[in-house]
């Protein structure tokens, strides 16, 4: 890792700036849940991606929750659990929901 990469990692944006580290995808009942916690100050936010292969192609749903964790490992584990909960509660409806960016509607 070069100095530029190190500085970029140290000073990269705050909450919602993208995954700090994406974990391995886990198959869960035909869905693939990939944990992708995001760094927020000195904590990690619960976040991940749920995908599913369909006749129309790959469907994708990203989620970010306000839950914070002190370690990346804890955030990864909880992100997988949250992904399973989302699949159990909503199934394919997650792909029909409008995307929420966190910004108020225009």
C-alpha cells in the first residue's frame, strides 16, 4: 500500500461514504447477502447488499441501518443477520421498493 492509498484510507469521507470492507457473500434461500459495513467516525454502520438471480437478470438491494458497532467483525456479523431478517420479512418485495437515498424528496 502506497502513501497515497494510506492517506486516502485514513481521511476518506464519513458516514455513508461507501463500504469500509465488503465480506464474502452468503447464500440464503436463493438470495446472496454480502455484508458491507460503513465506517462512521470510530464505529461501523450495519450495511450490506442483497442480490438474487432472476429470469430478468440480477436484482440488487442495498441496505444501511443506523446500528453501530465497535469492531468490523461485529458489524459484518450483524449485517449478515440484518440481511437475513430483511429477506425473511420482505422477500422479493425488497427489489420493488423505491430506493431511499436518505435525502428528502425534491
